[in-house]
C-alpha cells in the first residue's frame, strides 16, 4: 500500500507545534536565532534559504544570512561560523550545500558547534543520528 504524504500540511503542522515553544522563549526575553552561510549563486540554494528565512519571520525567529561569492576564502567562512558559535543570539547554524569544489565541506561543517548544528551534519551529530 502506498501512502501519499502532503509536505505542505506536515510543514504547517510542525510550524504550529513550534509556536508555543517559541512564545515560551519570547516570554523569557529569548528570541531564537538562525545563522545561515550561503555561498555562490545557486538558484535552488537561494530559494531554499529564502523559504527558511520566510518561515523564521513567520515564527518570530531572527535569521541572519551570510552570503559569499563562489571564490570566497574558506578561512572567512570558518571565522564567521566561529563568531556565530560564540554569539548567544544565534541558536542554530545552517551551511547551505553544495559548496564550491575549492572549499573543504567537512572542515566547514565541523566548525559548527554540535549544539548549533541545525542539519545534523557535523561528524559528531551525524554519528549520533547513525546510532
């Protein structure tokens, strides 16, 4: 038997379930924050990040996008991630893939603090998911 799922409905239900949790944080003067790294001009990545940020606005979450050209230096990206790791107003970090070939995806992803890794892409969090 094939079960057809409706992604839009699931997404809306998930957003609704998050609202009380976000409101609870807001009552404590904590506004959740998402930091995003976006490299290059991939239209699919731009669309995906745009949708994430739109959802953030709808839910009262701060979103900060760091956009870089394809020729960005890897060190600049890891420095920005380290800054976001230390920033108490950023609670989650997302590096939008794919990255240009000259960048070490593993090094960049593993710069993200395990506690702020939105996608579970660090080695530690991927290992925890695997277990």
